C-alpha cells in the first residue's frame, strides 16, 4: 500500500503571494476545505505543508500554504503532485477503496479460476470498470457492478468476480 495518496496536481502559481492553482484528482474537491496538512512531492524530496486557505475557481482549487508567502518560493513546485498521508486521507466507506490499493490484485472467479491481475480502474460516467490483464496477455474489462464484483480482499490481495456471459468474448 502506498503511504502517500495524490489529491491534486499543482498547475500554476496564482498571484504573487505564494498561492497555487491545483487541479484536483480526488473525486470530491470539497475535501480540500477540511484538509490541514499535505505533501508536495518534489523531484528530490517531499515538502510537508500546512494549508492556510482554500478557494475554488472553476475546476481548480486555489491553495495558500503557511510555508510560502512569495511567488518565487512556490513556483519551483508547479507541475508537482499534491499528496496526503493515509492519516490525512478521507476515510473510505465500506465497499470503497483507493484505486492505488486495487492495482495488482489477483482477479479470480467465483469458481476459483485465476483470470489475471487488475491493472487499471477506468472511471466512466455510469460505473467504474476494472481493466484486467489476463494470464494469456489479453485485456478484459469488467464493470464494477454488484453482479460482477463479489468481493475485495486486500489482505489476500484478491478480487473475486462473477464473469457474466460474454465478458470474456469481447477481447
């Protein structure tokens, strides 16, 4: 499991007082209102920051960090990831998972057959879709719906699925 979870990407500076414009990569940008601490993931090192203020502008979040009061000090972090530690992350509801925790899980059927590894989660409008790289190298797309996804077991690193007729034939 990853220790840092990305919640956004710093896209540019905003004004001259050290504010930054952040493109949120979290499914709920309003989470920034409650966020107190974050980590800027730099090339050589990570920088812990405290959030002084939060504003919203179009699809962006404008953040001011207590550690920076000048555009010259903050601009080196443009195009860097803004992350949170697991302790500062939003708590998942039962049945919710961080995508990074699902990647590389073994996908097995309800009949015990190993299908492959979960390699990506595609976020669509209706429901997410698990992209599975099958043992034979092919890609299988499995919709994240109750009829298909039966269980996630992060301790055993498995996802149990029920393969509806036709899902294996599409690839």
